[in-house]
C-alpha cells in the first residue's frame, strides 16, 4: 500500500507518498480501506518533529479516517467486512489502509457522506470528552471556545449550542466570525481587536488550544466554579499562574490529550460520542464542516493550507471516491 511518510522533521515538502508494508488487523482490530482522512494541527507538530506517535502506533500521521472494513481481527464482533465506518486513530490515517481497534470505530452517521465522516472522529471525541465528560458543561451555562472557525471550534460551537449553552468564541476575521454566528455562536470576538475577557466573562467552561499565551486571561474570564480545559499549546506551554485568582473563583484547570490514552479509555469516549453526539449529527443539529478536500498524495499542500489558517472547519485528504 501507499502512505504519507515523513522523511525527516521539517516543512510540508518532507511529506512523501511512498510504498510501505501493509498493516495487519491484530486481535480486537479491524483493517480499514481508507477513503478519506482528517488533518489536525497535531499532524503538523508530528511533521515538525515535536509530537511523535505513542508506542505501538503507526509512524504515519493521521488521527482520524473513514472508509470500508476490509478485514476483521480475532475476536471482533458487531462489524462486518464491507461496513462503512470512521475511526479515531493514534496515527496512520494518511494511508490507503490502517488497522484500528474495534472500540475506536464509529458508524457513518445517516445523512453524512463517507468522505465527510472523516472530519468527525477526532473533533467530536475531543470536544465531547473535554467540554462535557470532564468539563461538565450543562444546559444554561456559558461556554467559550478559542479558534471558533477551526475544526475543533466549529464542532464545539454546534455541540454546546445543541446542549443548551450560551456560546462565545474567538476568531481572527469578520468572515470567520460570521460563519461562527451561523453555526450558533451567541457572542463572537475578534481576538485581533477585542479583549475576550471583557466581551465574554464570566464563563463556566473554556476550551483552549493556546496554552501559555492565554492562561492568565482565561483565568480572568472564568466565573465562580469555572472550568478551563486546555487541549493545545499553540501559544506556548510555560506560563505563570495566579493561584489566588483561581482560588477566589473556586475554579479548576485541566490539561488533557487524547492521542496517547489507553485503548479502553478511548473506547469509552467513542461509545459516549456514539450515544450522545451521533443522534445530533443525524438530526442535523450538528453537521460536519469541511472547508475542502485535497488528494492524499498532495498532503504537503493541505498542510500549507492549514498553516495559513484561512480555512473554516476541516481539511480532508482523499484516497478514493
């Protein structure tokens, strides 16, 4: 088969469409013929040499994919060869085939194409596990997501709105903010010209991908009992924290990742997403937001587009269909 290989850490041109050994479905796994794969910022970090795959994961980038089941490993039940599915991965999505633990498979939601389904697993599992399972966002509470026009952001806005929250978001242009409003955001903040503390505070739950750069202002934005969920470090990973302000708000901070979690934890998250998120997707309350598709062999171009940050929603790599 072919996969995208990172020849050495560096710029997008280090990505090569190369012939590699076929994966094999081990016990409890299925083999997925990939139709499309989602791009995430973690893939850019891996390409640059900063985010290696966890032990046992494929070396090729790609944290989510969709396709058709080609083979079942020992002990797999509930799936059949030929079934269409999408999957949460620890790596390996940028390939023609990938082996997936059966607990990390999801059926393609009704009304969603097989290609579009590749845009869902990573963002749905990230948002659901952080905002709802850990952050405990409830109906009537307020929610702020940074980067509202990103893949994570567009999913977070829709899910929080569908669950009855008041939603605020940040983005960097009028066009992006308008799209966020169309998705349900009640408060939209241009982070280039506005102070999100003044515009959004107090907030019950914040989903943040910036890390150090936003830490102090995020704490200022939290209301009493607020929860700050940090899932990325685009603005650095080291910052001072005023514990007094955190204590005065009786607030909490959690820094979490999804990729390196054990299979059983991922399976629990995937099962919860299937129970709570998939019905919202099938009803049309939440929908995949795909900016564009790019042929997988041209992954370098797709990475450049993501780095330019002019897109809205997800960028997908397509193998076939």
